[in-house]
C-alpha cells in the first residue's frame, strides 16, 4: 500500500473502562485523542476564523463533501490546490462522504447500486455521486482523512431495511477502497459501520469492513432519531468490534455528556454541530451545565459565562454584554458564543485525555456527572 503518512498509536488506557488516549499522525501534524472536530461544513466553522479555531485549541476540523461539491464546487477548490489553502487552515481536515447530507437534504434522492442520484437542495440540478466519485471529490478537496460513501437510514428501520443498507454500504466500501488505492493520494480512508440499531447487523458490518483492513473506522447511523439509550447501547456494542490498533470515530454525536460516556466505551474521535449551532441560538456550555444567554436574569450579570474558563470570551466579556448583544441581534454575539462553546468542548477533550493518562478517567466521569445532568 502507498505511504499516506498516517499512523495511530494508543498511548494510555483506563484500567476501569475502555477509555484510551492516543495519537494520530498525519502529514499536516499530530492529533491527540480523544479529539473533538469542529464542523466546517462549507469550508468555514460558522462565525469564527481559523485563528479563532487555533486559539480554541482545535487540532482538526471537518468539511462536508456534499456541500463543498455543490458550492463552491471542485473547480474553484482546484484553483487553490485544495481546501486548506482556500480557507487558510493549516491543520488536518476530515471530510465525510456526503451520504448523510444526501439522505437528509436533497430534494429528491434515489439510491441504486451505482450510487446516489439526487437533486441539489440549492438549485434543483441533477447529480450522481458514485463511490468512486466520492473518493475523487474528497481527494480534490485535499482532506487528510476521507470517508467511504455509505447509506444512512433513519430510525426506526426494519431489520430488512437495515440489512439492505448495510450490504450496499459494504459493496460501496470495497469500491471506495479500490478507488482510493488507485488514486495513490496523500490521505487515509475510513470505513463506516452501519446496521441500524440491530446488534447482529452491526457485528456483520464491522466484520465485513475489518476484512478490508481500513486504516480507521467510523460508527455511522447514530443520532438519526433514535432514543438516547438505544444510541448508547448501539455504540457500546459497536465500538469494541473495531480493532484496538485502529482509531474509532463516532460520527455526529453529541452533548458533552455523550462524549464522556462514549470515550468510556473506547471512542477516539467525534464531530457535532451542537457547540456552534447552540452558540448561535444563545445556549452556552459550562462546567456546571448550560445557560441560555437570552434569559432576562443575565441583563445585569457582571460575571463571565464561566468564571473558571480561560477562553477569549470569558477573559474579556460579561454575561450582561453577551445578553445585550443577543437581544440586539448583533452578529458579534455569534462569534463570542461560538468561541466559548468550542473552547469548552476542546478543553473537555484535553481534560479527559489527562485523566486517562493519570488512570483517573472513572473518577473524572463521576465528578463530571455530579456537576451537570447530561
């Protein structure tokens, strides 16, 4: 196989859980795990700059294949030799395959053995993305970690529906792997485990993908409408199926409490729009729970969002000021809220990693849940 300058090493393990701390090596730098990846759907983490991201401690960000393919399009990104230069982000980038967005956003989508045919949610134009196309688009974007094209299904789904989607995902994964090897691009490819909420199908999916020996694996098909206990049960079943020597990525999840629980199950990588989306809606995460800055009780509150937080927002602004900006619909509040929430999420990952190295993860998790009901 070609040299993708990719490696993963587990550096510490918890003796009381499956939590682990590791290091992913890429051509654009190392990534310390567990890691949270801010979502930059269109080549931008909404409301903040790459400098803000670095200041928050981001190591890697996520871009979206479906959205970037439609706008600005690969022809534009080609002019900059990839997304890194286009958006001025020097660190690693992971791109998802676009399957979930086609499933959730496209006006009309049709799944065949060939791939996804769909109409753009922007202008209604017709498109076909095959597994080979998904690899080609992600290579042109220049992502450091790319994903196989998969079929995501909503909850609830029958066992038959889940099995059909799983089997198509497996066939597409083989085609993606062949296209990736043929391209000899300087990146790495993860397989995506599907199977709905059916344990036997999750095991089948993992077994078939592991036989292909991908450099890493993602747990897909979660947070698609299922109750939280079922999501956690499915993750708990699936994560141990992934080989110890491979990074384990749980896609599209979740709350701070979700991340703590999933790390305890052995997950290494996460992404979610929650810290950025909730920031724009006025919800801020703190060590003692969330607060809604729109609440009238913050009108004269001189405290920072979190007195123990060292983010740019908390070092410089009060709850009263953020409340004023939010009530006045000033754009600045989106930036300041987003900086705080991402700093909190990324700081949580750093604290978890430190606890694992000290073999104190279980104590850390217990203290975390005593402070906030999530």
